[in-house]
């Protein structure tokens, strides 16, 4: 510990707060002469005074002894800087978050504080994105040998993950390579189609799905990909045909009914929308998916009110 740094740090912290020696003395219950002597290095605070000084300036006691200590406006900012050095420190994040929430709830937060709080959460989001990507990549790598339904589900989720970050070209290149490596796997066609859809290139998505369907005409995922792409391209008859064929091939593919319902609702075809919504409602009811029917019932109620 550098005892000689205490006075310099107290002065730095006081000037950062724009308060006088007398104001600091009053807050700590000492004379302004005592504060003056600390800052000049003539004396140092009693050991029992250190926790009071640290609490007043929202710092750790150890910070008082650091040579060249940086003065921060409050404890929240100090914790933010500490968290920024290693965003894996969940405990530091929680402490910083608590301090910023306290400032905001007490209406003491400045625009600078709000910006810092946003940055704190931005850093946390980066941490979770890194963690999510690490887990996705590991899950896919470990599923390479079996390539079961879980493997392809992880593939599709990773497509969406990259798309949400705007990493469309990376997404497309990755799944193009996978298709080239294994062209006899229909899931690689649907994954690449999904990557193009996420990038907003529905023409290319429909083209890829179409190529896949020429080899695997009854593949449900490809039919769904083609249907979704055709809808975006305004080719509604083709979209409906694909969704219906997918549902016929796999009665568990309820997503096709939702896609159809959305289309009929959006296009104002109320009677057809009602018919599909009732189909979805019955499907959910048979499987005990009662929560899922909340949206269905709400849409049916809207249609009844209109009629």
C-alpha cells in the first residue's frame, strides 16, 4: 500500500466532485484543517476514517492507496470500468447494474450515467452473444457424427443467430460449403434456403429450395422453405401448395397451418382464415397445448367481431 498516495487521491476525488475542503470535512465530521493536512501529505486519516472516506466517494478502501488512481463520479462508474476489463465477471456486472439502477430510481442519473448504463448492458449482451455462439458451434460440432434432429435444429437456430447480427454473407457462405460437401442431404438445402431468406434474398431462397425439392420432393423442411419464400415473392398459389403438401406429408408440421393462417388474415380472406384457425385450435387441443390457443382464440374473436 502506498500511504503517500492517500492525500493525493482524496484531493483528486474531492475536486472531481467539485466540493470544498470544508464540505468534505462537514460530511466526514472532521475539521477542514484535517482535510487540508491529508491532502498536503502532512498527516493521513486515522484507520477508522478510511471506510467513511471510501463510502463517501463510492470507492473501495484499497483505491485510496493506489498511486495515480483515476477519479470516477461514483461507484457505478468505477465498477463499469472494472467490468469492461473482463466481461466474464458476472459478479461485477451485478454490482454495477445494482448501482446504476439505484441512481436511476433515485433520479440522480445524468445523461452520462444513462449512457454508461447502456454501455454496461451492451458489454453484457456481447458476453452472452459470445457465449451463445460458442455453445452453438460446440453443439453442432458434437452432433456431426450422428446428425439427428437435434443437430439440424441447432443448425437452423445458428442460421437465425447469425442473421440477427446481420452476418448474412457469413451465413450463406457457411451453408453453401455444407451443401457442396454433402449435396445428398435435404437439410443442407433447407439450411441454405433459410440463410438466403434471413438475408431477404427470397428469389435465391426459392431457387435453392426448388433444387432441393427436385431431388427430395416430399421433404417437409424444403416444402416449408419454398412456401415461405414464394409468399414473400407474391406467388401465393405456389406458397399454399407447398404448405399444404408439407402438412400432408407430416401432420405434425403445424407451422404450415400458422403460415397459411397469417396469409389469409393478411389478405383479408376471413372465412378461409377462420377455417385454418379452427384447425390449429383443434390440433393444439388434442395435444394439450392450451397456452398456444390464446393467440388463436384472440384472432377468432376478432373475426367474429368483424362479421
